[in-house]
């Protein structure tokens, strides 16, 4: 009985000290850098949707604005939020803004694709 209590106490102390493994959390849209590079003013909503997928935020009060958000929480680092904002005039893309694809996001994209939760490149699939 004493050993069980000591084990529970030890586990509680370890959990409180932050020594327990913490999982990296990636939320939102992790977009392919090649697809984002193809998004330019003049594309239709349908074309943008086929390149980037469904936006994270599609505000019913601002139907002309789509937001693609990405949040990254890594052990020992502050949470980072990236945003890609697309503004439409009618059905045509008017402007692209945001800080979505900086160098660290390209590295994050490469890191995530190693684990297989994103589609792999066609070249890699042909080599198998």
C-alpha cells in the first residue's frame, strides 16, 4: 500500500514539474507552398478552393474574405499563429495578404510531411 502511494506521489510530482513528454500540436490549414505560390489575383473562388482547400474562417458577414489559419505549439517554444487572408471582389480574387509562408513554415511543412498525415509528392509515390 505504501509503495502504491509513493508511486502516485512520484507520478504527480513528475507531472507537475513538466518532465512528462508534451506533444507538438499543429492546428488549422497547413498549406502546400507550391499551391500558395500559384494563388494570384484574378483566380476565381472555385480555383482558389481547389488549390488551397476550405478556408479555416469563412465569415458570413464578410463573404468576400477567406482566412487560412495555422497554429503551432511546440515544446519549449511560444505558440505561433500564421494567417493567409484572401479578399475577393465578386467571384474573383483581388488581394492576397498575411504572413503564412515564411521560412519557418516551409520547414514545418517538410517536417510534417515526414509523418504521412499530408499527401506525399507524386514523384515520391512513383518511386515506390
